[in-house]
């Protein structure tokens, strides 16, 4: 009986964990879109020869680093999901 309750608790925890990971992944994807748009806007300014400030450069650098780390987070997460499926 206790085993059944423990299994149900584990299942609930796994479901909650999966929901949380899905929410976080969606937020990361949204942040990646914003970073991508900011980087694209900066690149367009540079290509068109428009004036840009040091603040624009710093923002583009920050967006690039953020996008890199968020991409790594998503790829690690998808790799972990594949590993989990292969283990089952």
C-alpha cells in the first residue's frame, strides 16, 4: 500500500517537474526571440551605416551572451529528455 502511495507521489512530482520545465522552456524561447530581435536591429544599424552608441554595442553583446546561454540551456534540456527516453 505504501509503495502505491510513494509511486503516486513520484508520478505527481514528475508531472509537476515536467510542467515547470515546459513553462521555463517557453519563457527561454520568448527571451531568445527578444534577444534575436535586438541583435538583428543592431546588425541592421551597422550594415546601414547608421550611428550607434556604446550603449547599443553593450546591449547587443549582452543579448548575444544571453542568447548563447539560453540556447545551451535548451539544448541541455532536450539532450536530457533524449537520454531519459533512451534509458526507458
